[in-house]
C-alpha cells in the first residue's frame, strides 16, 4: 500500500459510503507526501464528487506533510496520528485542530 492507494482509492471509497463526511469537513486539503510512493494531491471536499486530483490545485484550508511510510503506518493503525504529529512526523499547515479531528474520521 502507498499514499497513492490511500488517497486515490480508499478515501473516495469511504466518501462514497459516507458522503456526510465530505459535507462535515467541507474544505480543500492538500497532501504533500514525501519519499518513495509519495506525491502531491488535492482533496476537495467542497464538491459532491470527484474529490481527489493529482497535484496541488486551488487554495487549501490545510496542507498535510508526511512521509509515505508514516502515512501508510497511520492508515494501517501501526502509528498513532497524534503521536506522529507530536514527533514531527505528521505536520499540518496551518494547524487547525478542528479540521484535523474531522480528517481523522475520514482516514481511520
């Protein structure tokens, strides 16, 4: 599994099953995933569908910076997201705790 699998396949599957999550978050999020298997994506939860696009598009409410390895570990529940943030492995710019908590529901 890579960040690409999570962002391009798993997140849209979760959103199709639970469209209320997109409405609850209602923001544009940029993912900047470093390392092998990483890349940059835009997650636009202000739309009804077609949420994920490659690259950085539009003005985001938050950018998530993390390595592919750590992002996969967080998704597989092998790394606690709060611990990763405290250790500097997971960064949010700007830090919006409310938005980060809503995103946690989507990624868990």
